[in-house]
C-alpha cells in the first residue's frame, strides 16, 4: 500500500513539473520567435549594385601624356641648268644644318669614268670631308647596303651625261626607288643636265642614237613637278624645249622652266625659294599653262 502511494505521488509531481514546459513550447512542434521579425517584401534586382558615391576627395587627377608630333619632313632640291658653280653648291649645302655632311656622288650618267668621278668628288670635298661615290657601272653593291648609303645621305649629287643609260642602270638595282625615298626623307637632291632631269617630271633631252642624236622628252623621278629644259642657250636643238612644251596640250603640270648654263633653282617642298645666276647675266624662262595655252616670260630673280 505504501509503495502504491509513493508511485502515485511521483506521477503527480512529474505532471505538475511538465505543465510550464509544455506551455512554453506551444505544444505543436513549431517554434515561434520570441519577438516579431520584419521581412522586406521588395527584392533587390539580381546582379545590380548601386554605384558608389564619389566625393571630390576620392578623385585622382591623371595628367595627360600626349606625345609630341614628329617634325614634318622638309623636302629640298637644287636643279641646275648645267655648268653649276660655287653659288649653286653653296646654296645646296646651306640647306644642311650640319658640319661635314654625308655626300653621295652618282656619276651613272657619265658611265662612272674615273675622271668624271674624281671631278665631282674633288668639288664636293671643298664643302665636306665625308664624300663617297657610288659607281654602279663598275661595282656590285649589296642591295641593303646600297639603299642605306643613299637614304642616309645628307646630300646626293647626280652628274650629267646620258640620261637614258643612267635611268636603265638605276632600275636594275632599284636606285630609282631609293632616290625617291631619300628625297622624301629630306635628303638634299641636286644636279644639272641629266643630273637635273632625273629629279623632274619631264625634261628635254639629247638621246644618244647613231648616226645622230635625237632630242625628245625624258621622264624622270617626278619629285620636282616641272617640265625642265637645260642648256637652253647652248644650241638650237636644246632651245627646241620652247616649241616642245608649247605643243603639250594636256600637260600633267602647268609649269616649266628653260634654264641656261650657270643658272639654278632651289626648291623647298616643291616651291621655288631662290634662283641663282653664277655670273649674274644668265637667263631662266618660266612657262605657265592657263588651261588653253602656254605663256612664256623671263623668270623674276629670287635672292
């Protein structure tokens, strides 16, 4: 009997202790938060974020680093009517801002004879210690070396002689291309007679054909865009430049020059900036095409 009472009291005590615990758990198996929680009903867009606010303190000024533009190339040439002298050569070398410039002598038109080369080299040595002759008629050059010699020169002088032989020889070794490149790099280009013809568009020329010479147009490198008549007063055949240019009805360029021996024209970027008369009495004649005909006048001296 006593054991039964003990068991009954124990059951009652356990039941009494269980009531508060059941009340706190809700009795349903679902735990409720002890304090309310606010849930936002607006979802943020996926993959987007607000840009950060930038203040003046946050901005770092980047200094612009614009490269200096390259100096424009000044293209220079001196075209002689033939018989160039001290005034002409001084004018050519005055275009070079350098002591003892590198000078290349091309006597191809004279077939690179020893006497012809020596004459030009000795004359050029009066203006520079750095003078070299390129003798294409007698010497075989490495193409890369040949090109480098020509385009890295400060002045190139082309001697007179047979222009057709000169040009055909140049073409074999691409010297015509190297000379154009040199001019476009700012190398001073100079010459008279065949050595002047090579730089111009078109020149009145004595072609050596047996039994007699034939005078007709010779087409050059066209870096100086003119019709050119050298040795104008030397003979009636050279003076035929006058009638030859007058017969050009659809000229590529509208200007030409008939030049006596001892004259020269200095071109900067294709424009005449100076004219030279070795003795002061020589003549240059200018021809201008007005769209229908050529007009001739004595060229006004430019000092």
